[in-house]
């Protein structure tokens, strides 16, 4: 985009902040936005990473071991578009702006941790956290964004995640002292989005910055209520405003002296390959006595997606999914029961451990036909195009042994049951 279209007051603020670096910062607006993807370590095989790094000319992101840069023009005449690949539909990777990967990468998430992503849509940081956590609550207050979040969790095949849609203070009233890690990717003035999003430019104003600061402060208060003693709070934004970043953290620690600042990063787009991000990691060393501790005591048994979801529903928190959403058992006209599996069940499967009927598509063309919603007629395919296991009826469809969805086989014909809302145009 043309930097002359940026808000004048924003440019004045950045010039004051960056001083001699300002001209270098301004030049990045004449360059193309940086793109990246992050592999799903709970799903991807090493040979697939090696293959895609080679074929798509991927470069590693320094602050995220699973992250890579890609350029659409790196492949020559044929553009590289990972989002159109069957590997994307199979949850092998998540397309994410590279600098945003620093947040969950800085969280030091352990496999025993209960983690909350408080402002989670569309799911970049949640899917990164879920790959490391024991349990993740992925929350998005805005309903339509929560549905997108839930779909991305499903696509990546995570079984350890509860997706909720509640305001932070609503969750805080029922989840006091519950979480080992809380990620607050706070709503912000979005200055790091300006190079690739005209909406971020048009919506920027000093008044909006102040509104964001107030909203962030409220969200941090809710996060404090839900964080365990010794737990870590990871706060991030995609803006460069002092008041939303360092200033927000300074004020929070002043009002909550039990916290210690462990780490802080402000990534500027002229200094790194990325659109820019702020991230701070704080550790909670003490907490006020009160309601939060008593709420925590309600979870003395095993904390699983299902038990937590049941508790949250009783407390009137909207739960979109918990673990793997099951299919439906119905009855036909003769009263005989039959089971229809869910897309989520298919996406949570693994080729090596799946003992049911299954087909692994080996042909890119055949995989794309499936993703377009077409019927698969095996009699028209070469033997090398697929590997088939099991009999007729419901089966899980894989691409290169990664799950894509469901089909229903009669003879050589597989009826397509890939969800209509996900099908490629």
C-alpha cells in the first residue's frame, strides 16, 4: 500500500517513537506483506515437512520451531498457495502471520498445563497452544468468530480443547484460579495489520487507541482472576502503541505487584520478517484470597474437556465443542438404530491407529475432486491413486495418510460427505 494513505497522527507517533529508524519503517509499506505457515506437530510427519519445505521453498521463522515463511512467487510460473492444498484441509499446518507466532511460542506450555486463550479467534494462537497443552479452553466472545475458531480447532484434529463463547468477566466468575497459562491476544488498534488490511487503516484513531487500552485493562483483570499462583500470563497485540503495549504492562504490574515480568518483545516490521507484534510474559507469584480460590476447589478430580464443558454449561457458559464432537445415533423406519459419524471424529483420526474402513488418496487430482464434493468412482482410478482398507459403508477419507473427512462406500463408488460449507469452489 501507499504510506501516504496512513493516518497522519499515527505517522507522527511512529516518527517520535522510532526516530532515526522511521524512514526504514516507512519503506516497509511499499513492500508485500509477509506470509507464513506453522506445522501441526501433533499431526505432521517429518517427511512431509521436508517435502513441503523443499517444494514450497519455505524458510524457518526464528522464534517458532514449527513456523516457516512462504512466498507465492517462490515457485516461478506456478504460484505457491498453501491454503488451497489438501494438506491444509487435513490440518497439517495453519496459515499464520509469522510475527504472531511469538506469543504461544513464548508461553512455555507444558503437556500437563491447563491453558486458556481468552480472545482466540480465528485460532492461530489456540492451535499453536493446543499442540503443547494438556487442556486448552479456547474462547471467543463474538459468536460468528467463535464458529470460525471452532472450525479451525476441528480441522487441526485437537481432542484436548474446549471452545467457548463468553465475555472474559463471565468466564472469570466461574473459572477462578483454574489455569496454568493464559494467553491474552488482546483486541487492539491493529497497527501491525495496516500493510495488509485497509480496514485497519480506516478504523485507526486516537480515540480508538484509548478505547482499546480500556478494554485491554478489563480483559487483563479477568485473566488475573483465572490464573493460578505460579502461572504465566502471556499478553500480546498486533500494534505498536506504547499505551497498549509496554504502558499497559507497566500499569498492570503496578496494580498487581505479585506479578514479575519475565520477557517482553516488540517486533517491528522493518527489523524482522513479519507484520509486527508485541508480546510480554508475566508470572504470578501471589494472589489475593477470595472467590477465585474456592471456585478452583471444584475441580479436584480429572480435568478433561468433557468434565470442564459440563461444568461450564451448568454455569451458563456457551460451549461450542468439547474434545471430539460425536456423531448421531438415529432410528430408521423399522426402528433399527444406526450411527452417523461426525466430521470431527474423522478429523481426529490417525491412519496408523484407525482400525475402521478407510481410504488414503495418493493422487492430488483425486484429493481435489473430493474437496470439491465430487463422488469418487474407484473403477475409474488407477490402483496407484489410492489405498483402500475395509468394507462398504462409512469410511474415513485420507490424503497421504492425513484425514480429510468422510465418505460412504457402495461397491466401487464412494459418496462424498465432506461438509458443504468447507468444500473448495
